C-alpha cells in the first residue's frame, strides 16, 4: 500500500521496487491510495483491505464482501 501524496517515501521509489519485482518474475500485491500520505493505516478502507488480505491469505477464507468500517477518532495533531 502506498499513498500517492506520501511525503516520506516518494511514489517513484515504490515503483522502482515494483520494477525490480517484475524483472525478478516475483508475484506481489499492490494498492495505490489517492490523496493519502505516509500514514494510511487509520483510513477505514485501508483497515478493511488489510483485514481482508489477512483473512484471505493467512486463514484461506473469503472475507465478508464490502464490510463497512467506521473511521476511528482523529488523533490530536493529525490532519
């Protein structure tokens, strides 16, 4: 997962990793998140997609379709 507005790791660096993975014929999963910065972990969509990924790839089960997660309270000082 990578926010396209990340101010810590430029998206071009992520694409360099993607390029290397493709050249090495490695399978990978990737999610680009528009208008998100480096701290994407508190976004409800990101939480759901992370949970879904673990359920599918670690438990070998299908996660519930389009489960809705409520946004957590904003942390002091966050944007």
